[in-house]
C-alpha cells in the first residue's frame, strides 16, 4: 500500500485530504511543521509528499530544498494558496513535481497524486540485505545467516524500516509513524518492546541503541 506524507498545518484541510486519500486506498501520515516533514521524509518510508508552503516554523520552499539536499527523491506536490507565477516557477525549479492551488477539488488532487506516483516512483527492491540478514518484500520472509525466521507483521515492518537505512539512527517517533501509521503516545514503550523481540530473533548485536536518539541497524 502506497504511503503519503501530508505536510499541512491547517487541521481542516489536513483532515479533508487525509480522509479522501485513506478512502482511496492510500496510507497517510499528517505533520504540521517543516521540521517534522524533514524528519519523516528522510526515513524513506513514503512514496509521495503533499507539501503546504505556509507552515508555522518555516517556508515550504525551505523544506523542499532541505529534503532534496538530503537525497529524498520522492514526488512532491505543493499545496498552496499562493497562485503567482513566480511561486509556481520557484517550486518547480527547486524540485517540486506538481503544484495544486487552494481551494481545490479532491478529485483533481487525487488524479495528480496517482499520476505522479505512476510515472515517477522508482521500482522497489525485492530483497533487502544487510550483513547476514535478508528480507524478502514479496514473500514477507526473513532469513538470518541463511536460516528462516518467523516475524509478526509489526516486527516485519520494523525490520524493513531498519534494513532500508542500515547504519542510520532512527528515532522512536520515526519508527512509530512508519510501522504503526498514526500518532502514538510519546510515553509509550511499544518500540522498545518490539526492538527487544527483534533482537531475540535476529541477534542482539545487530540492532544498536543510540542513547537519547533511537536505534540503528549495523551494516
């Protein structure tokens, strides 16, 4: 199922877009600031970003420049009340793939989302590998040093996220968003519980705790 990151601080618009995309078969995550947008985008867990320009902490153009500089190459569709030609050109020149002016009809937005994802989404890898680990995305099977290991659906999702970013520190919030798909109680220890379960199955030495930050998978 394709995942879309919605970066929009107006709750009414974010809810309208999210409900429509959810009903159309997508999985969505909503954030309301530029800082959150960058943090979520770099996880690699999204297939497209809908980006509002008028964010409370920074301009959407700055967010776009930042994610592109970090190598995030997913399609980005800008949502904005700005309808000037100069803003449109600026957005496209710094890496946006499309531009939708508010107010808009959901049918138009949906058509643009489907078009961008169909034309520009890169092909996914079939098997992810890191060290002695192999994760098959089609069969949903995992092997550790050649031996098959059974994982639950949540464990598999968490393992996939870690294996897409070997050596990279992932925060608990990033893991919650990607695997559970909604905002979770920040005080919850659900990520730690699942990491412990994964360590028992794939080897404790493969998943490293980075104090005060999160976890990383050894390469």
